[in-house]
């Protein structure tokens, strides 16, 4: 089985490289085509089977079809599509449209994933492209979503389409995996009586991990902490992340209940996770959010955004609670409920993290590839 992976985001995260390596180990022959407008922005060093093509400009995004023409032309100059048994497109529009073109010309079946940018950028601000998105999904063998929340958002948008049932039957939720480090170092110590007594007394160590950017919505979380502390809670908030927005960082650091710590390697971050009681991140939008799953592996109940990436991975109240990102009182209520039900959430957290194991996830992808017929 030889698979062509089209991934416009491949260079920006180590996540997909890990996935490809796992598929390699399962006997899948993989070639990655990674179109980009800026090679030097890569955060990873690509492997030998990765073709990086600086084939468009950043400004080309204003003309979707022109940019797509450039990407397809670069791909055809780099590989022979006829050599592949299947194509995996990692975004609906930027990658999936190329996969659709290859299927029409070469008959190569494809699977496509729908991500945050597809829903909150293309579908939201370019509604004229929705028919193209429907066509891409209609012609795919599978349509993958990282979360039930995004699947439901897309199905609601296309509910009136004649292809609705066809697409709905192809939809499958497959989450991202987390680094093996977290599975190899789960939190194992039992919950102490001292900790339970402290939690019962509403003395809480809250942790948030994420880049310091507006989309992470950290000031709203801080306001929620302030509301609870005014009610008699004693909550301290630690924020860990790369300071991308310096003005926002200054605002975050001015909060009396907050301690800021710069981003750090996972080998150091794990100690902060184990010192915390609850993890909270209520972003305005989130395709998935690996840090929620990483936090579960360390026994932390989680507070996450309602109707966004992590919502729906588990039944509400099983490992944490969702909150509306735009509603400070909703965030405060989610934290309050996590405190009230702390012991059972904590017990379920570490076993729940096993759902995000790359070995199992890539096994599902391999089975899907094998079922596709050219």
C-alpha cells in the first residue's frame, strides 16, 4: 500500500511527522507532499520521503483557485500520482481540492480531514466555496474529523445539500495522538487525603498551557478565576506558554492571581502538570488541542471550550466540563463543577488518555487505506 499524503501544514508541527513514522512502522509506504509559501518557517526537519515545495506566495490565498492551480502543478512536477494506491488530504480545502483533482484525472481514491481553518475560515468567511467543500467530501472515501463537535458543525452547514446523507455516512471521528512520552510517564500516585481536603476547602491550583495569543482567551479565564475568588475560593492560576503577543502577555501578568512561566520542553512541563489540580483552556476555536489529552495523562480534570475541538471526545462530566469561551460565568461554572466532582474526574483521567495512542490511531488509518479500491 503506497499512500500520497498532501499536507499544507506538515512543516508547522511535529505532530504529522510522528504519525507518518508510525504508519511507516505498520508497513505503509508513505510519500508526503508539503506545499508552502515559506520553507524557512518550518519547525521540523523533513524526512527523506517528504517533498517540500515552496510553490505559492502568501498573497495567493486571496484567490483560492489560482493558489490551487499552483499547488497541483508543483505536485505533478514532483510525483507520479499514478503510482499511489490512495491519497490522504489533511485539510478539506487546501489539500482536499488537490486530492479531488487527482481522483478525477487518475482515479486515485482519497480520504480527507476537516480542520479548524476549514470550518472557521473557509466555510465562515468564504461561503461561495461551500459547494466545492461538499464536492470534495462527496467524492472522498472517508471524511475524518478530530472531534464530534466539528463533525456536527459541518453536517449542520450542509444539512440541506442533496449529498448530505452520502457525506454523513462517510464521516468518522479520529482524534490526534499524543507523544509516547505521556503514555510512558502517566501519573500513578494515588490521590492523597491532604489533596482532597485542600480541594474540598476550595484551595485550587489551576493550570493553563498555550501560546500567548488572543485566540487562547486567557484573560477570560482570569476573569472567571477572579469571580470564583470573590466567592471565597482560593484559586491560583499558572499560565505556561510562548509569548507571541507581548501586549497580551503584559495584561496577563498584571492579574494578581496569575503566575506566568515561559514555554518549556515536555520533560519539564510534566512536573508543572503534576503540581496542578485542574487544567483549563477555553480557546475561542480549537481543532483538537493536544494539551487536554496530555493533561489527562497526568491525572488532571480538564475545562475545555464548548462546541470546539475537544468537546465530545468524552461525555460531559466524565473527565471535565465544557464552557462557552465568550461567557466568563460559564467558565467559572465549569471550574466550580470540576472542583465539586474532583475525585471521580481525577480517577478517570489517566485511563481516558489511552484513547490518544498513535499506535491505535494509525492502525485505524491503515485499515481505511487498505479498504479503498482504485
